């Protein structure tokens, strides 16, 4: 399909720079094939029935943005690296700015003390193993849990570029950019639909008779990348690691057999569920990478209802929701959301989509 079919104009003031407070006070556009309804996230239980299953992503965002310096003789360059995928116990692939100042063999010292090259306890060294266009492979001088602890201590929350370009991250983001479900460390971007949930909302969902189950998909930075190809067939989808446990798969299959619906909280939960489900609609245990690319024409196997945020134009996520609810329906829904001053993107409002067909 032509990528320009998924383009739209979004006024910059519609991009949310902070989340709603409390989280479940965010607005929620309910999208059915024949009607839109302006509601609130707190109203979500009203759209659930006893026996339905909400599937949430329990990935935890790591503070993946690291600031440091590269020293090459007397030449010093400031470097910002955003970790995007772990390749080994001490290896991370990263987006580096400015990448042109790095070459294989360079050493980068990350941390608050990097400018003076002092206080080794407050720094973290890495060597550049290889460089490709826009990316570097970094070999850190720590590995395993020690490396994880250093990244937690020195890193910054990797706010999406459309927020980071307009303000710096702060201590509030360390809480705001993490869901209530966060447990399994590994994401470099938040599964943002989950940001809307509170303890009160979870209690109301369970009181409705719906169950909540967890899957894991470690969200990568590729989630923010626009599709540069002119046709979706020419786009290479980024891969992300995810898992569905045997217990969760069994619970979802049992719910479906009894007539319950699977409600995915976020496109990441949907992607891992669709990756784990057979053509016959049976959810199976899954552990590994998925690069599933969902565009209109895709036949959904597992998910009946999708709660998600509003996505970027020309993005794989807008293509996914267009496949789920229909391209014309989503074009109209986004136009409605812009007219009605909904807040967009990671810290923005939500929509609840019912599958077309």
C-alpha cells in the first residue's frame, strides 16, 4: 500500500508534553465502525463484560539515554547514545549523536563525571565495536547485573523525540514514563497505553468480572521511526523481543472458548499476541524476537478490542490501527480527535478500538 495514505497533519500544540493527572483522567475516544464516542479512560470498565481478558505489557523502561565524551588524543567530542537493543551481556546497539564523530576502536566515557574524566565510580566506559548508518555497537567495560546497575544510575529516561526536542527530561519522567505494570526491564520506550492505568481503574475492571493477564514485549526505539519507503512492501520492520507464558496462553484460550474477548492494552501487547497465535486462533507460548508488520488486509487471529494512544503519521503503528479498525474509520477518528482537542502521542489521550469485520 502507498505510505502516503497514512499521512495526516497534526498541529504541534496537540502533542502532549506531560500526562494527564491522575492517569485515568485522560480522555478516551471510543471508535466503532459506525460511530465515535467521547469518553474518559475511567469509563473503560463500562465497555468490558464478565469473562473478557485485558492483556497488558509488563515491560519496564530502562533509562537508556546516556551522555558522555569521546576522547581521541587531544580531540574531545560530546556524545549522546540511546540504547536500543541488547546484543550480549556487555553489548548494546545504540543510536549515537553525532554518530559521524565515532569510529570503531573509540572509547566513550558516560556519566556525570565524564567531562573531567575523574571519579570512575560515577562513569561507565564503552568501546565502539562497529558503526553503521545512525547506529553503533558498544562493548561496555561492565557486564550483566553490574552493567544494568550502572545504566540505571547514570542513564536518563529515553523520552520520545517529539517530547525531548521541546523539553529536557526530569525526575517526574522517571515515574510518568513507566506503567503500573512495569516489571521486566528491557524496553527503551514505554508501552504508552498502559500509562493510563491506576490501582482504582484495575479494581473497577476486576469488579466488572474481567481478568488481567501480562505479556512482555521490550519496546524498541524503532516504534518512533517514520516509514521512509513509498510503499509498505518496501519497509523493513524493526524486531523486538517478547514472551507469552504457557499460563497466560492457556488462560486466554480458555477465556475465548467461553466467549470472552481479548482486549489488548497497547499495540505492543497486540503485536506479541498476534505473533504467538496460530492461524486457527490458538494462543501458544512464545519467547523470542518478533518483527510482525501489520497493515490493512491483515487477518487478526487473537485480539478483539484494542486500547491504544494516538500515533504518528506515516508510522507502522498508525498502519496497525488502520488494519484493526479500518483505514477510513481511523482517518475519520483522527480528524475528529484533532477537532475535539485530544492530546496525542506517548503522554496523550487514548482510544478504544473495536475490530472491523
